[in-house]
C-alpha cells in the first residue's frame, strides 16, 4: 500500500500527485490517498484510464481514497 | 473550484483560451494609449480616458471574466452552458467588436461608432446574461452562485445605462440626468459586476486553493444582499436626484474593507507556506482594493480629483491582479486536466505549463506597472512609463498563454497514452 497524504497541499497539486503515482502503479499495488475533500476530477481521470477507486469520508475534512489498476482487487479489504 | 469538474461537462479548452488570449490583445492598445497620451488619460471624462477605461473594463476584464464564467458555470453550477463552442464564439465576437467600436467611438468621436458599439455590446451582454442566468436558478443555494446572479444582473443593467449614455454621446445631447446615469453606470459596473464576481469567486477558491480557514458563513450568506441593496438604493437615489447617495458608497466601502482585510488575514494565516505566484497576485490585488476603497472614501470627504483617479486606477488594478493570478492557476490546470483525462501519460506537470520564472516575471512587471500608474497620478512621466511596463506585461501574458496552448496541442499530436495492463 502506497500512502499519499495530500491534505496540506494547495489545490490542484494533490490531483497531480495522485495521477503521477497512478502512472507508476503496478497491477497488484494500491494507493491510499488521504485528502481534505473528495477529489471528483481525479475519479474521472482514473476511470477513463483503466483505474478503480474506493472513496469514503473518515470525518469532516478527511477523505480516504484507495486506487488500483487491478480489475479484480478487493478495495474494501484494503481499508485501514 | 474544480471539486465538481467533469470532462463531459467542461467546455473545450479552446473556448476558455479564446477569451483569455484576447485579454493581452486589448491590453496592448490600452498600454499604447497610456504611453502616448498620459495627460489626456489623467483628465477625467476626456474621450481618450473613456476609451482607455472601456478597453480595460470590457476588453481586458469582462473578456476574461466571461471566459472564466464558461468554465465556472460547468464546475460550480453543474449545469454547463449549452453549445459552448458556438455560444462562446458568438459572445467573443460581439464583445471584441463592440469593445473596439466603443473605444474607437471615444477616440475619434464618431457618432456612428457609438451606435454600432451599443448594438454589438448590448447584444454581447444580453446574450451572455440570457445564456448563463437561467442556469443559476432552480434550487441552487451555493453562495458563489448567488454572487454570480447579482454580477450578471448588474452587468445587464450596466450595459443598459451604457447604451442610454452612448446615445447621448452619439448626438452630443446630454440630459439633466447624465451625471446620475454615469455614477450609476460606474457603481453597477465596478461594484455590481467586477467586485461582486471577484468576491463570489474568492469565497470559493481562496479556501480551496490555498488551504485557508473559510470565510464566515454569515458573511457569505449576506454579503451579496448588502451589495445588491446598497446598489439599488444608490441608483434610485441618484436617478431621483436626491442627496446623500454617498451614504450607500460608505456601506459598500465598509463591506469591501471587511472582505479585503479578511482575505489578507486568511492568506497570511494559511497552513502551508509555499511560494505561489497566484497568492502574490491575490495579496497585491486585495491590497489595491484597500487602497481604492480608502482613496474613494477620502475623496468623498475631500472631493479631490487626484484621489478619485487613484481610487479608479487602484480598483482596475485590483481586478486585473486577481484575474492574472487566477489565469496563472486555471490555465495550467485545464491543460493538465484535459490531457490527463484523455489518457496522455506525458501530460506536462502544471508547473511546466507556465514555468515559474515566467509567472514571477509577469508578477514583477504587473507590480511595477501598478506602482508607476498609481504614482503617475502625481507624476505624469511615471504614468507613461506604466504604459511601457503594461505593454511588456501583456506581451509576456500573451506568450505564456500561447505557450500553454502550444504545449497542449503538441501533447495531443505527439503524446503517449496510458497503457492498461
């Protein structure tokens, strides 16, 4: 699991960091992104480029996003 | 700003850039006017001064603000402007030709150009408002969208008063209400359109872009009601010929001072202290707003022409500073977002779309031009120097925007796409 905590970065740097990490992601790896809001534009980029994601709000202002390139990896099982 | 951005709803990159690229093209003749005719531009109501004023507020500022509306509407409203390619072209063409006609009308004092400008600009603005305003209704309660509504209504009223005044210029017959119309035209254009749209955008982007504490909910909920109320009452008071219209200026001044002070404090107390040129533009812009409000308030007490000129120039520079800062942030993001969504593995990182040294140079030129123009109110030679600095700044802006467009097209033509394992 690759941890990517982007909460302190100015918008839209977190999106760029996540896409850069996604480009280098192996099929069996998962990125755990922690962000202060739900990054909707990122989801479109991931979906259109063979990625999958699971997004949930931990508490107000903290979102956990799990990203993979694997078509069958269970992201629910990756939740911390 | 981009929390809801979807490629399917976003307008094509070319539409937004078409508006943005026109900004330096109008900035160039404006700078030339400042350089060649500084004394005339510093003379209130001189036709060259009015030509410059409309090149600035229509050709530079409204052009970029309407271009940004095409983008913002799809992001914030969730209801994108329909047929953005065709509608963008119509608005852009009418606004460009209308601004040129109006500036030309003042410059050569040609009555027929006032009529042509009225038709073109009236059409551009009415078309824009009827296109965007209906999308902002229907259960929408977002504070920024409320501000956009007020800004668009103000823009339409500004245009209406402008057309009435243009007809006076066309046949050189100024009625007894001409000064009241002018004062209302300025208030609705500067505060209702420019100021309100910038405040509405600030409520959304300052917190999101720069990780600051949010503006207070009370302020976001009520600011636009206060502006709208003060503008309506001021306009009625002016047109009815009653006294004390300046009282509503004081209400607006107090609100703008509060907005400026809060924004500066939010930016100063931000968590992450990384150098970012767009923050420099915001800080300088909001400081210029403070100067504009203080100079205008002082001019109400002392009624000096110089203070009124400082207020107007500082307010225009406030708007331009925020616009330049936002362009520097929006254009790299849009280039990156459109390419990344299309799957280009080698989409340039945002900091490479407009390199940092170019962004910093743009800020340096803008800040120097701003200082020269403001000091130039008292030393006209410096005002002309502001024209040279302005021309250099607009040339660099054009080069930066063109560079971003070229990079986008080059990646589209030669880039490598994601491979799916």
